[in-house]
C-alpha cells in the first residue's frame, strides 16, 4: 500500500513539494495537468515535463486526479466522439510516460458539493459541511454562487470558473437527462477507452458521487453498492476499477462501507480516506481522520483493505483548516499531514499484528 498526497501544482497550490516530502512515508503525489482546458488532449511532452518537474524535487507521480470527463461525453452530444478521442490521446500520453492510475468521476453538472466550506467547529478549526435543509429548495445557479463565494479565491477542483462560466448552457445540456441515459453514455465511454487502458496497463479508478444521492432532479449513477456493481459488470475489465472514497460513500447513511469493500475489493484501485459526522439523514460535516471524531471506523477500513491484499495508492482526503492556515478549503497541509501519519500508524500496527498472529 502506497501512501500519497494530493497536490495542485506550483501555480494553484499553497503547499510546495518541499513541505509535502517532509511528511513521513510520503514519497509521491497525486496530481494532474492543472490549468489544462478540459476536453483538450494531453500531449506526451506536457506529461513528461509535469512528471520531470516533480521528480526533480525528489517526489514521484503516484497517479492522476483527474483526466476530466467533459460534459459532452456525459450527455452524449454531437461532440462526444471528438472528446473521447482526445481522452484516449491523454491516456496514451500518460501510459507512454509510465503513469498507470487515473482517478476520475462521471458526476453530472457538479462534482463534489457542500453547503459550507468553513463550518466552525468547537476546537476552533473549520471544515466542510453539507446541510440538506439549506440545499433542498436551492437552484443550481445558487449552488454555484454559494460555492464560489466561499472558495477564498482558490481554484477548486470541479468548480473551475472557465467551465462554470457558461452555466446556462451547462444546465440546458443536462435538462431531461435520465439515469438510464447517463448510464448508457458512461458504458459507451468506458468501452471506447478500455483498449488503450489494456495496452498501457492504466487503471481507471471511478470516484463515487459526492454526496451519494441525486441532486437538482439530475440523476447520479455511482451512489451505492448496486450502482457500482452494475458499472463494473457492464464493462468487466480489470482496468475498469473503483476509487474507494470512504467519505463520499458514507455520506449516505444507507451505504455500508464494509459490504462495499467485501464485494469489490478486487476492483479497488485507489483509496480516499477521510471521516465525517452525520447530523441528519442527508446532512454531515467532515471531521479529523481520527475514528472517534466521526462515524467511520478508519482502523476497520484499513484492516479490511490490508487483509484483502490491497497494494494500491491511498491518500488522506479532505482535511479541516487548522492552526490559522490559509489554504484551499479541504486541502491545507496541516490537517492532511496529521491524517496521513495517523493512517500510516494504523497500517504499521495492522501489519505487525498480522505478522504476530
């Protein structure tokens, strides 16, 4: 199991690589071509430079998060095949540069969604939260404006201004889209890209919906165990895999992360680990990674993964903002570094316990 750290690049991240590599056990980062327009093909030279720049600072590229699936592919408009060809070119550029892991999502319109990006906690830290009563009567444009107003001026993943600048067009693209149509469009995309994944041994790690339910009368299709089973069965290729985002799946109190690991352990390619506390059926806030702070048993998740032989990449996901750090919501250094070392301590303990038994 390789413990990694998400990094947004020198231009967009407040955290330099020289600080990340001081986190014990972290030898690499999960990154992407930040600032690259969505839908454009990644070139071999662009990927080579990105990788070389990171390696020159003593770190590795552990994987890509993400090669964004543009909306035209999700809604299957007239430009779908053009953008799929570009996606394949991007995967070729990664494979030729010896990068073999891509985390991505197929969430329509919005990616991850919260109603608060700086919810105050009792200890003086702030965190991200989702309150159903706040969002239930909200329109999509209001959600975009609310998220943008709380971003502290940072460029947040899946909320990039150039994509959402033409918001009216985006809404029209998804108008009337049905769940079965979104699923069929996803399967079409997967079947097109699997040959290049097979050729270059690239694992596509699908990220679950965050939160794990439909929103704004727009369907979501990666919400639970049944959804995941349907997708993995429809394209039964070992490179069609899953990002086990524990926080996203557990946002829905009906999901059972233990059952999901038991059923799909052989298709889990990448792990996002974080904790949360439910405040209602569809309301929650994110906590420290510590098991007792939230509703997720972090030890148990790691024990299951290790016992099933998971040897992929894992990273601490969103963190709180602590110690007056100025950083992108959810992506400061301090709390994620604490969570990372907590995860590493549990991994060491489990491995030694397993050896002694």
